[in-house]
C-alpha cells in the first residue's frame, strides 16, 4: 500500500516506522529524507539487509521510497519483502522529488 506525504511526515515524527531509501548509495548521499536509512546493498542482497535492520522482525513497520512515481525501486523491494514474509511494508511512491517539491527537508 502507498502512503501520503502527511502519513510519511507522521511516521518520521513519531518514529513509528523504519524509513528506507531504496535508491543507490550515491543518490542517498546527495540528499535524502532525514531519518531514512539506505540499504547500500546490491538488489539481490536487499532483503537480507532489511532482515538485518529489523532484527528478523517481519512485522516491523517500514516505509520505502525512491525517485518517485516512475522509479520502480521501492515497488520491487516491497514485492520482494512481501514474498519473504514481511507483513507491514508501505511505500511513499511520490518519492524524494515530490517530498522536496512539498517543502520536505533533505
């Protein structure tokens, strides 16, 4: 499921979800949503990296984002996580471009 900008802001404010930037490390380093984590892993190793970040808790709330509606990185990882048994994965499909356009800090 996709979440709104307001829901994303709330998750960051209250720490209710692990926020993951699914873009490359170079893109993350150039600017990211404060509080987000970058997996810095090859696509084949991303599910294992998320498993390590969550301590194996597949019910941990998380929000994935990438470069917006035309970028499929967060969608692909979300599907892989669901296939691996993660049950509380949401996507901020508007991504970093809309986040910036709406005045979100980077």
